[in-house]
C-alpha cells in the first residue's frame, strides 16, 4: 500500500526551497538618499520609488516620501526589494538659477538606477532624458548597464559633451566641483534657458521621444531651440544666483565650472539659430525702427527705438554720433526705457530697458549724419551687436 503522506512531504520541501530562494534574493537598504536638481527642488516635492522588473516594467511595489528642505535632498528608509532596478520620480517646484527665483509651476523628473551596490541616487535633467531610450534598449535585449551607458552617451552627444566612463547621470551633483558636474549644470541651463515650466516640460518630452528608438536628435527644430536660448545665458549671473541661494540656506557649495561647456556647445553645435530672445522689429509705433538689424539707411521724419524682450532678458542701447548729426526724442513717448543724459564729450547716450517680458519703444528724430548703434544684451560689458546707420 502506498504511503499517502509522501506527496505532502515533497510539497512542503518544495515550498521551503522556494521560500529560501526568495529570502536570498531580497535587497535591503537602510535608506536610499539623493538630491533632485534642476536648480535644487524645494520643500514639499513628492518622491516616489517604484521597483522594476528586469524588463523595467513596474512590479507594483513602491515607496513614497517628500523633500523637507529647500536644497533638494530626500531620504527613503527601510527599503526592501526583490529587484535591484528602480524608477525614481520627483514632482515639485524648483529654484530657477537663470532667473534667480523659484519656479511658478511644478515639473516632473525621473531617474532609472540599479541600486544593487549603491544607496545614493540623484535625479536631474540628464537622468530624465535617458529614461525612454534606456527602456527601449532593454526591450531590444540589452542589459540594463549597457543600455544606461549607451543612452547617457547619446544624450550628451546632443551637446557634444562627454562624461568619464565610470560616471552615471544619477551620481552627478551641481553643488560640487568637477568636470562631470560642470557638464550636468551646463546641459541643465541650456535645456532650461528662459523657458517657462510648461515650455521646458514640452521640450524635454519632445527630445526624449525623438531619442527613443535611434538615439539621435533628428528634429533640427529641437536643436535650434537649444542654441536659440544658449546664446543668451548669463553664466556669471547663474552661478551667482546658485551661490546666493545656497548661502541663504546656510550651505557652503562649490559650483562647478560650467560656463566653458556652454561656450563649447555654442561654438561647436551644428544647430542653427532661428530666433532671438530679444526681437528688433522692422517698425514700431512711430515709424521705421532704428534697432532693426537689417536696416542701415533711414529716410523720413520720425522713427522708433523699439525692442521686444523675452522674460529674463536685459538690453542697453548706446548711440554715438559719428559726425555732426544729433538726435532728439519726444518727452512722454517712452515705453519701458530709462534714458541717460547726453554726454557732450563723447557724443553718446544710453537707453536701457526697464523690465523684461515687455516691449520698449520711443519716438525719435535724427538730423542728417552717421550714427553708431551698439547693443548690450544680457548685461554684457561689450557690445553683442553693432551697426552704423545713416540719415
């Protein structure tokens, strides 16, 4: 007679074996910590960690916390996962280092990471742009580490930047010195430019989608959007804004050298400038525009000194008489200009825009003669443009 207990005993042994295997593959972390940085994200930012399968689909297990300071740091304690792959999502407001103020709307940034041998994961612009491409490469059979490395190189290639081979995007920090951290801050500034949060979110989404399947930024209009703003970035002001922000928080930081990378992008990119953040129309309210970049010969009686400024931009115009001619302006006609006294020693006068995100105009009259027009954009100490006009 067969013993009816044998199948039961075998089943129990099998269950014990499975249980032991699960315990052996469990990953436990006392905490996962990091920083969320565009500029630094601020108090109240929500943080979500989702556990991922090897194909990067969600397992359904997640952990949540919030940033409780204004330097962008977070910590999630007592993490226990079966998989070492995670997706980290941050939703919140951030400090805009270009304008030196907090964002008016929230944005969302992601990072994908393998935490099998680390507990620090930072979230930033580069980690966000890699995401779709990494997921696609893994779906095509690549390992996670190979996909991360390839996607990172392809994102950086948009700017013609490189990181050291042992660096990952989620290890970078804009508050620390080092070439790699300088690359992160430069890319972050170029991508943000003088855009609003909605415009930034749209640009990041469009670039991520474009990169997804072939790793190339094929849409040149997206590249032009980058260079259009990059040429106006005031790197000194951005660095000062960040330093002041952290100083207010009582934190000593070492902002990396990022200006040289922005200049490198401007000098080496193949993307074409398609628009200016400061527009000089052909005419204003009072006639032909003295600042029109395409006009040097003027005829008529009255003219406009007209410019349209995007948010965060600055402009000063210097006019110098090169011959006996002189100019006049109509009192009460000025819109968004401050006007210096005329310097009779140098035959010059300065016109400075009062506020950004507004139009400037002024009714002017010129005698016959030649005049040098110099444009000082974005607080430049040297003319960024110049032309000589004749009347």
